[in-house]
C-alpha cells in the first residue's frame, strides 16, 4: 500500500522534477546512503518519512526539519510541503533533511522524542539541538534565516569564505 505522504511528496516533485531513487550514485549524497529514500536530482532535497529512523542518525551530518501532522490532508501540512517545494535548493545548500510524520498511531521514535500536538514544525541542528518549533507552516525563506543564525552554520560560512 502506498502511504498518502508518499503520494503528496511525489505529486509535488514530479511537476518540478522527477524523483530519483536514492540508491543511484548520482542522486544521493555519499554521507547518508541508508537514510535517503527520495531525492530530487536537481536540488537533492531529501524528503523521507519518519518510520523507524532516529534523530541520532543525522547527528553532525545534516540539519533535520521534522514536519508532523495528524493527517497528510491537514491543510497546514499541505501548505508546508508547498513552501518547501518552492525553494528546495536553499534547504539542500544548508544540509537539510526533511522528515515527515503524518501518522500519530504509528508512534515513530521521532514522534515519541518530540511529542507533537497536531501540526508541528521542528528544526534540529547538526548538533542535535532543537532550534525552532512552530505550530504553523513557515516559508523556506523563514526557515533558512533561522538556520543561518545557528552557530554551526555561521562557522560553515566562515570556513567557506576562508577557502
């Protein structure tokens, strides 16, 4: 059975670009091969379902944007996914992995750790710290501005300028 979130994500990205399986060498970054089920080839924005994943799997590798909803049909969830589809390259540039969880009954480890109520947007830094938690959708621009204020991102920018 195809999960509803897979249909929403697939529908969103098939218009912009075809979705490529992450096991193709040119599509997936080498650092997260076992955690990347869907990648857009043009932007390499990773969108995955929570499943049995743990937040520790991304520690010091990627920033995690977790989007919770009680249903994939929640208008806030749909709006958030549309926002992410507008400028996915900005998130990928900042090493963001998007994890969605629209099934409260599944009680995924990430849902157990973060304990959302209805729609919830949680941004977790590479250091594992929770930097942002919002009950409403945020545009990609707002999310990237929050990321750019993080200490580790500031260090990455300094390192890029020094090269």
